[in-house]
């Protein structure tokens, strides 16, 4: 459709949307659009007929039309695909629950994540109600990372983000210090519906593509996290004293003489939590879960608070941490370092040897950490029963194991996905890839943190249920999606595993049994990953609901305020309510919860992107090598294969499988040859060859190794047909505004 016709169609739809339920003839529409010439009226008549045929409007009487729109306008967030198609996720409180489909021609400059207003188009595409963007209400982002391509008198930034379906036009005087081929950050400064491309300017130069530092900084910027702190934030942090006054200590419960220690990764610098341990006279155990009192230092209204809110979380990449708080706080003042007095907010429980909680106290404290353990050191004491504090650690481990067993009896799910780690040389080049093993020392700390979070949530819930309910922050996790569970059950069956999805309780039991069965097997990673994808995403909210995955009725995040903003919110609310303050405004905290949930997703995506980058860089040395892999996904353009040895995913493009013309059958979830009928399905084991590894695109391309079985299969088919098979697939170039990926 020509651009002028697209605009006319949009204008007509707007007129009918603004005059819902009114019959309009072409003269009335022309008048509202200011069309007075004969040619314009002829085009209008044609457009009305087309829109009637498409089901957007309806001819009720000869020459008189009415809008078929069920809803005049719908607002929501746009979720883009890599193919340039959009889906609107409607805002809450609207009379529509399904996502709406928006074709590339009707995006009207909207980009992934933008808050938009759309109008229904009266027909469906691929079983989805079609809609058109009529207004971009709020940009999700204006800064994009990409590579600058310079022509004679202008340039384009080709964006790294695969969901960014247009290149950004850069005028010659807006290059800044960037040169042709540089990876840079461009900011969109103007984009109207009449322009094919947004106009932008270069705001930062990251370096040459393929360089380690360039690519890592590009990942940070790509997902919307700043590369450095605001100078004002740094100034505020530097002014904070690391000395604790006697007056402050007097306000707190003193644990400085009670045995206290931390257990963290070997390379950790920010220590959020510590455990204190004391045997009481009656033989019970008083266990303190002490959390850095970040809210004491990061006060509302400060630049520190503003930037902590904006970032919402620390980001953990392969080689670095992008902290939520400046180093003075995250690694210094707030970090519970050994042999230093620190301010903490604590949950102190009294437990018997059956791990039954007899009493709970919550309040502000001061501690002195006697010892810093790495996970490896703590694990040695658990296994050997020897070394300093071995007895105390083993008692805590015994209690943690009981708490863990109790959770699983109540229906908790054991999602222990395999975590890929790298060994890097002095130039940050990966020399080895391995899977991090979680042992009892990790689970010990995890169980006591879960206990603290649960106890704080129970207190928050009790405030909510009082005569004057009070706003609180919860970490919630909804029931799994039934359709996704059925698909996963079919997927697991390909490996010979049965998953009962009849009820939520059965699902938890069946998944735990499956995850135990697959441990140590080649299909472990792909099955665990697919199982996680069937689950709903955990989120932050002020609306109290349960946490399905943990089997907790009440749950929150309290234990990591150095690296998570919701924990900081929980600390503030908890302190206020412990001191009898009135309820905080729910709408303000709900908005902060939504923001934090969104930033958590971005941080997780950035972490995965950094892992992906290093996986591609590592496998670059294995181009031409054959590996065994498992089909982990599929789409209309190819098959995703996880290379079992390195736990990384590559793409086997359908156009590169030469024995037939293959197509994706979405209904049956398989790839099928149009002539031979040969099928590729989830879970199939393949022998693949690494063809290429593009570290800039973070992409691995594979080809299929032709095994004797495949040769026999092809030979039989060719013999039955009496000729060699062959297929071709049409392809075509795309405009600058629709870059093929």
C-alpha cells in the first residue's frame, strides 16, 4: 500500500473512531478531512470500499458507513518481534484482555516497549484482533546502540537491538566524534509518521566492534543501564561517613559480641547478608539473618535515591558488575565486610532442632562480622566436618536442609537451572566454559534468606489485614499457564519423561521428579530451560498474592537492598510500620514495583547477552568442528540447536538443509520436509557442524552433518521418485526501514 493511501486510511479510521455509532457518508467524511477536489473524493470513495471489505467499517445503508470498532481506543505497551510485527499488551482496567496484533504498516513510529494508544481495526490476523497505533504516548527509550555506517553526506546507525526495525538517520553534523564503522549510542531527536526513519544524533562512542570493552559496554547501554553514575550521586556517596556514632548504636539491638559470619562467592565485593549463631540455655538456637541497612544511608529525596530507583537493580555480566549504588556504598559503607562494625536490619528467629520457628524478632541492629567464608570454604566444612566454625556451619546446614524439605512437601519447585560460567585470560578472552555447581553451602544461605523474606512478608501481610490496611511490597509468582504446560509435557515426552499437568499440586510434584531424573544427563539444560519458560514470571506488587514456585502464602524481597530497589522499599515500609506510622501511598509504591519488575527483566536479558557474547567468542575457535546437539527451539526460518558440550545455542537455517524444502508447522510443533515428509522435532539429537560464529551479532550458525542414516533416508526417497530432489526458496531485499535479521 502506498504511503499516501496508508495515511488516508488512517485518517478515515480516526474520523469513524471519533464518531462512534454515527452513520457517515463520503461527503461528511470528506468534509471532516477537508477534501474538496474531485480526485481526492474519488480516492476517498475507493478507500471507503476497501475499509468496508476489510471489516474496519460497515455499509449499513447505501453510501452510509459506521465504524465496526468494539472499542474506540485501547492503551498499553507494545511488544515487538524481530520480524517487525507488534503486539499490544493492554493496560489493566480496560474491557479487553487479549493481546492485539499490529502489522508493520500500522505501527505509526511506535517501537518496542512504547506506551501507545491504538484503535481496533475490526478484523483478525492469525487469530489476533488487528489494531493500529494512533498515538505514541510515552517512549520506552530514545537511546540505541549500533554501528555507524557513513555515506557521502549522511549516516545511519544500524541498531544492535533485533527488535529495532528501522535504522536511525544521522545527519553529517551529528556524528560527534564517531567515525564510520564505530559502535556508538544514538539518541532519536525527531520522528514523524511521514518519515521512513527517525532522525538522531550520536551521544557516545563506544569503540570498534568486536573489542571486549566495546561489546560489554554496548550490552549495558543496549538494555538501558547507564555506563557511569551521575557526578552528583557520586558526590553524595563520598560525603557519607563510614564511622558509626554511639547515639546510633544506642538505638539498635547490639549483636557485636554474638558469633557472626558471611558466606558469599569467592569474588564477591558487596556483602548484603550475614548470619549470627548462638545456642540458648534451653538448647534452642537463636539465628540472626542480618541485612545491610541501606535505607539508613539512602534517604528519600536525594540523588542517591533517585538513581537507585532509576537503575532498580545491579546487573551481573560475565566480567563485571554494574551496581545499583556507587562503590562507596555497595563495596564499602553498606557491605558487611569482616572485622568491621556495620549497621543492619535483622530478622532474628529462635529455632529448635526440628527447624521449627518458636519466636521471631524484627528490627534494626549493629553487628561485627567475625569471619568471611567463600562458598567453597563453607562447603569444605560441611563435607569434612573440620575447620574453624565447622560445628556451627553443620548445625545451620542441618536446619536448612529441614527447611528445604518442608518447602518441597508443601509444593515448592526445585528450579536449579544450570549456570554457565567462563574462565577468562588477562585479555578477557574465554579459555574454558563450565557449569557452576550448586552445593549445600549455597542452599544453606538460600534457605535462611527465604526464611527472612517470608517472615517479613508475614509481618507486612498482618498490617494489610489490620483495621487500617497498610501498603507493602510483595514478591509474587502466579500459577503456571495451562497451555504452556501441555506443550512442555509433549516436549518432555520426546525424551521419554512423563509430566502430569492435571493440577497445580501435581505439576510441582511432577516437575521436581523430572528435574531429579534429568540431573547429569545431556538433555538436562534444555529441559530445565524449557520448564522455566512454562512458569509465569515472578514480579513485584503491592497486591498480596502467593508465590507458587516457593509454595509460600506470603513472600517479599528483604535480603538484598545493596543490589535490588524493592528490598530498599521493603526496609523503609517495615521500619515505618514497626514505629506505628500510617500507610504509605499504594499507587506510588505500585508504580515503583512495576518499574522494578521491568528493570529486573532488562538486567536478566543483559546478563544473558553477555553470556551469549562469550559463548560465541569461545566457540569461534571451533569453526568446522562437529558437535552433538539437541533441538531446543524452532521457527519459520530455522532450528535452534543447543550444543550439549558447551550449553550454547546455534541456528540451523532451513535454507541450509539441502535434501528438501522444509517448513515450520506451528500446530504440530515440528519442521517437516515438503517432499520427503522428514520431521525435526523438539528434543531430537543432531550432529551439527559449527559454520560461523559472529561475535558482533552474537550469533552461531550451524550446518547439519549428513549421517549414514540421513544418506540412506535420502537415497530411498530419491530412488522412489526416480530423480534427485531439489527446492528453492524465494527471497527479496528489504527497504532501509525493514532490515532483514
